[in-house]
């Protein structure tokens, strides 16, 4: 299992790093993609308020880079033109993806995309019940099986 904090990445290259890890594990990589914690953003010169849109853009680039031979992207934070990422992951279309967090939008997104979910380890069940319900409902609506870690 690998975890990449996408909003703190200011340059492309993580697409190939994740693909390389998938190759080295012979297609057994499970990859976590996160927004990160508030304390990460100061040292990386990224504003906390930009973490969600940066994360969303990074995911779009990541998926396209793995599934297309050449891609371009024009976003608010990331811009790439005629990008070819090699190597590609062994697993198709890409390694299983996971995320974690505490916001309802994260649980919704994970369920809609069919991603696995890391549950914060120290939260009581009463706090997790609603967000896990959001995740399970989104999975069901999109035909995905929940994968809660």
C-alpha cells in the first residue's frame, strides 16, 4: 500500500512513480490518494483552501495519464501538454485506489468512483456511522462493492 498526498505535489511525476511501484510489486500495489493534513500545506507552499480543487485536478491527470497514450490538461493549478507517461501500471486500468478523510464529500467521491476507504482509526462508531453510510450508498448507486479498511 502506498499513499500519495496529491495537493502537495507541484510537479508531475507521481503517475510514473505509482506505475513503477505497481510493476515492482508485479501488479499487487494498492494505492492511497489523499489531500493531506493541514500541517502539510505550509511547508509545501500550498494553501489549505486549495487542497480540494488541487486534489480533484491531480486525480483527473493521474487517471488520464494511466489510461491514455498521450494527454493534455488545462486546469487552474496544473497544466500539461502532450504528456506521455511511461511506464504504465500493470493493473488495468490502474491499481486499486483508496482514500481517507473526515469530510462527507470525500466519502461520497470514494463511493462514486469505487475506491476503497481508509477509516480514521481513533474515531468512535457514532462519528463514523453517517459518513460510512454516505460511502456505502454512493457505492451501491454506482454498482461498486464497498471496501472499508
